[in-house]
C-alpha cells in the first residue's frame, strides 16, 4: 500500500494505491494522524486500490 497524504486548509486528501488490508491499514492510519486529522474533512481516493 502506498498513500500520498496532503493537507489543504481544513481538508486532508489521501490517494491510496495497492492493497489496503489489516496489515497496511495501520500504516495508513499513522500517515493520516501525522497529517493532523483533528477537525478536518478527509477526502480518500481509492481509485488505485486493488484490494480492500
């Protein structure tokens, strides 16, 4: 799983590619937390996800 996480004002955008499963979801969670998700809208792009 690869994720590109950016913050634009009050919105966090994450473009996710690859497999998102119980192993990789913790990595995504940490990336979102480090972007500062408190009081933000989150826009998740799953176009590149092969498996959930």
